[in-house]
C-alpha cells in the first residue's frame, strides 16, 4: 500500500537576533512539506556545537547568517523520503545538508542534487564531526610547511577537537607534537592519545619546550588561542618557522614580540577550512574526506563526545559547549 505523506511538524533550534548564544536560541516548530520532484527529506541524526556556531549566533563569524535562522553548521542526517525523479540515493543513506543550511533541526527538505553523501561505515558521531575539524588539522599539517618524518609541530588548545585531530594525524604521518594546554588534567590523556609532549602553559614555557623536544627545531606551530599563548608559540618556533592562526579562543589580539619576527624571520599565516573547501578541486577534497574516514574506521582518529542533548535542551547544551574543561564535543542527538 502506498504511504501518503502529508508533511510534518518538526523541531529546530532557531535564533531571531544576534546576541549571547544561550540567550538568543529558542526551540521552535517548523512545518516540513513532503519532498517534491527532485527533492529528498533528510532526518537529522547528530549535529555538534562548534565555536564557529556560537560565533554565528553572536554575529561575529566570517560568514554571517542573518537571523531569523536555524543554528548549526555541521551534522549528519539520513535520507528519509525521496521525491519523484530522484536517482542515486537510498533510504537511510548518511548525508550532510547543503552549505549554509542550519543543522540543529529534526528535518529538512533539500534538492537532492545539493546533498552530499558521507562515507559509509562510520558511527553517527563520527560522521557528524567529519567535515570540519579533521580537515582543518589535515590541511594545516599538509599545506604550510614540508614536514619530514620526525619533525616537530607545536600547538596550543591541544585538548580541542582540532588539537586532538592534529595529535592523531601527526602520529599517523610520523610527525611529533608538542602540545600546550591550560589545564593539567589533559596531560596524561593527550599523552595516551599519542602526543609526544604535553605542557601546561606558563611563563617558563620556552625553556620547558626546548627541553621537551630535546633542542630539535620546530618549523610549524598552530594557534587557536591568540593573546600570550600565540606569543609563546612564536618564541619556540625555529628560525624561518611558520605560525598558522586558525582560531581565537581567548578573544585576545595575537601578541607577537618584535624579536622573534626580526631575528627568526617567522612567517605568520592564517587558515580557514571553509575557504579551502570553496577553492579546492572537489576530487582533492573528496579524497581527503575518504582518507580521514578510513582513519576513523580504523580507530586511529577519534573525537570524543562530552555529552549528547536533545534539541529541546538547546540552552543547556550551548551552556556546556561554552564551558571550559569539556572532554570532547557537545552534540545534538535527534530522535531516530
Ligand atoms: N579556521 C578554521 O578553519 C577552523 C576550523 C575548525 C575550528 N576552528 C577553530 O579552532 C578552535 C578550536 O575549535 P574546536 O571545535 O576544536 O574546539 P573545541 O573542541 O570546542 O575546544 C575548545 C578549546 O578551546 C580551549 N579554550 C576555550 N577558551 C579558551 C581560552 N579563553 N583560552 C585558551 N583556550 C581556550 C579549550 O580549552 P579547555 O579544554 O582547557 O577548556 C578547548 O581546548 C576554535 O577557535 C574554532 O573556531 C577553526
């Protein structure tokens, strides 16, 4: 018997103005029509809360998404219904929504041609976190400095999802990581993940860093914090080294001494994965995603989930995502 689908009322986490993230979000209902010709209904399953999502709600992110809008930039859904004339998709297949479509929602009807398949054989949590943080780590390790086996890389915010990806990808590729954290509780954990050295940031960092790497040069440093932490990285970089800034978690301007810049001729660069995906040949991007998925399937690349929340608890979820000291991502989990 043919199922008659009349549309459905579906939850979404929306913001109607920019402001403090946990204050501006609200849980609303949106009416989802049945998929028309050429369209597919996606049932969202998991969507992380990233710092960039919070910046979007504040109105400070690189690509503004004007309110009213649904929050969230990354996530995994499954094909739940296929409209007439759509080929190449199957029910239950894992997909991601088109760029710019909020992911913190239960359902979305999209042109099938604008959906992107996600690799097979991943858990929902893995698929939901595949396309932003691991590629950021991958590209920063690949694109700025020609690293040789055994070379050292330094990074701050090493406990972040990107930082954990840097540690695991570097280990897989034969590079060594010197990791800066602001909390001692991460030292043993990141060492167990494969970090070669983990130091808690303090005034004495350059001396301890030199000791930790046994005097080896550090040609690449990755900065997601800014402020004094960026200065520490510039002080431990080798002559001619490159400092790549990709985040500003401390919300402080990058503080760089003139000395390291002059006497070591350092290179200061920036990286934004969104731009990389916009400019990269699609087959290069697809090949990287497949390599990352293979590492995840093999258990060599893991991003922990701190806690899963239903969409209805959006404010609590966002409050936890903003709190420091989390072990992993806060994730929205939609009902199956
Ligand atoms: N440019 C790009 O293309 C790109 C792509 C992805 C991510 N990012 C950026 O990368 C950064 C990390 O993202 P993520 O998703 O990996 O983050 P995450 O998993 O949510 O982790 C956040 C990290 O930031 C640290 N942190 C928070 N506030 C801080 C402060 N005031 N000073 C120093 N450290 C602080 C936390 O340290 P504790 O564990 O000690 O609390 C934690 O390690 C963010 O800035 C994000 O916007 C950039």
